[in-house]
C-alpha cells in the first residue's frame, strides 16, 4: 500500500491544535507515528517538547484521542516495560505500546532505563525524535547536539564557541543491544519513515523496537520554519544522518549515498552553526564520514553471510 | 461524549485544543490548476492541515494551519504560494 493511502485512511490521534512551533519536526513525527499505530495504542510521552506542547494534556483536558501518560524524564522505558507486561499477561498483545521521547529523555536522562529495556527485549516501540537538545526548556545542549552548535548552555564566545564535544551517535549504540528492530529515519524520507514505523510496530510484538528519527528544530536551531524538510534531507545527503535499519537478518543501508554533499552544505543557513571554526567543521565532516563507513561496513557483513 | 469519569482527572473535561490558526502570518494557497495531486504536501504537513477528499483531491484546511510554509517549499510543482494574512493594505 502506498504511504499516501495509509495516511489518507488513518485518522489523526493527536489534538488538532497543539503548541509545537511552526514547522516542528517533532510534531510531524508524533502525528505520523500515531496515525500508523492507530487507536489501539497506549502512548508514553516523557517531558520534552511534545509533552510541553500539550499532547499529554493540560489541566483537566487530554491532548490525545488515545490513552497517554507522562512518565518522568528518566523512566519512560521502565514505565512501558511494566505496562507491556501487564497487557501481555492479560492476553492483549494486540495493544501497541509506544513511547515518543526526545533525545534528552532517550540519550541522556533516560538512557539507563532505555538501555535496560532494550537489553531485556521488552515488547514496545520506542521512538526518539532527535532535535539535538533540550528544546522546550530553552535550547540547552544534550549529548546528541552536534559539535560546534550554539545552545543556551554552550554559547558562542571568545574562549570557546559552541559545543566542544562531538555528538554521541545513539542509534548505533542502540542497535548493539541486540533489539528486535532498530532503525534511523527522517521526516524528509516519508515513505521510508512510514515503512519503518510499521515494521517497528510489528517487531514490538516480539521484542524491543527502537526508531531514531532526526527532527530538525526551526526555533532552537535558528532556521526558517519552511526549511525543516530541506534540513533533514541535507542531513541524509551529507551522511550526518545515514538511513539504515537492523532487524533479525542484520544491517541494511536504506539510502546508498554515492555522491555525498559536504557537511558545509548541511550547516549552511542553520543559525546554530553560524560561527563554526574550520577545525569544528572538519571534525563534523570526519564524524559523518565515519558514521557512514561504519554502517556500510555493517551492512556488507549481512550481504556476505 | 466527554461526560464520563476517568481514573485520573486528566481528560475528564475534554480535549485540549489550541487555536493555532491565529499564529499564521501567511496562509498557503493551493493552485488547483497547477496541482497534480501527488500528495507530498500531505505527507510533510506537521499539523495535518492538508486533507484529501475523494472528488476534489488535496486541499488545505485553515482551521489549525500554523502557516509554517513547508507545503509551499516542498511542492515539486510550485502549486502552493504563501499569501499574507489579512490581504493587501
């Protein structure tokens, strides 16, 4: 089935008016994931942009048409582990258990519970929308922030300029947990994203499924809201965010990038990279090249076997 | 529909819905003569404001559209233009 037919026939599970910024990549990911998951779903949204924008409810109102809960910033995966067990024991494997968490709640604060749940193979789909920072509290740095980015905790100055440490590449770490399914996706490659959500939901019935979605943030990164998709597309084309998946059969590279664009084209026009030094740019380029080479090598192992 | 009682108070008053259409400074206008109904705008709209109707193809619903302009920027045919809200002065 064509992805457009799926979207046409899947009602929106989120309140139509939530306070995510104009052009928010996270809102796009949230709506697509829950459209595909459907109404037989229980969602956990830890504190972050999506929870702050009202999808977990506000005052006495609910922000979704399906059950939604806001766990703590660091226990989303543990919370859903318990929920998944009780549903399995009551013979309700048909219920989709889904987490929609930001990178702070997945890669930083929530990493311990996420890593534990992935290793135990708890039955759930964990979607991380990676906007590279704690955006809803005012754009603080996180471990997945790209090196050299301007954030409110790594400002641009004379002594140091932007984030000093390289980005932590979480999806590959997660894939090494041996989960049932692990994949990266971006909103720019929509058919690929929809297919991976479907595959992740199917895998969540037998084990842990992890989906890492690159989600550009116009407000925090300082670019025009209409460029969200273009920024995501350039992240893939520059190998900053290679598209791949790992399932029971091994690794697959979903976007074979024969002529990658330089990282300088990706950072162009994004305000948080406005004062990148030559050294920082070279370091980002190297990280992108390493990432693509690593995933290609892993994918080639699968083909050889 | 919302008069039932939940275990937790969240949700017993109804749905949290913000009028995000008031954020808009520019509105997307679709030129149906240029549009080929490829549906790319619907896939990319973060607010699900691009809808489908069986007779009329894709159209833009202005009820919650935030006016981000993604549809206009991504349309491969250039069929969507962003026009200033409130008209010309």
